[in-house]
């Protein structure tokens, strides 16, 4: 989590691996930051073994994924398809 943001809003999460948190907690944090506090964007960095990729959520409606591994892309597509959504590459 960004140091300035963590210091201000979530000091207990500063320099902490957020994968330790339950998904419900992560969703609440995202909801508060994007919907309630109206941050323009939130970056979430994921790691799959040694491969890192980024999820950027902007304005509460746009989500961009960068540097997905083939395995991660497959999982994301599966999740999106279940929810009637799709991935657009550009």
C-alpha cells in the first residue's frame, strides 16, 4: 500500500503483505478508497511466484491489468466470464 495513503488512512497496513488479509477486508478497503474517499486510482501489485503484475482501478469503474502471466490471464478470464465480463487487450 502506498506509504502516504497507508500512513493517513491505514497505518496498521504500512509495509504489510496484504495477502494475509481476508478477501472481504480487501474489498472493504478498495470500496472505501475508491467509492467513499474518491481516490482517482488504486494500484494493486500481485505476485505469482517471481512474476509481478499490476491491477489499476481508476474512478471506481475502469480496471487495467498490466504484465499478466499466461496463468494469471487464464484465471482472470475465467472469473470475468463467470460475471458476464471480458478482457480487452490494447
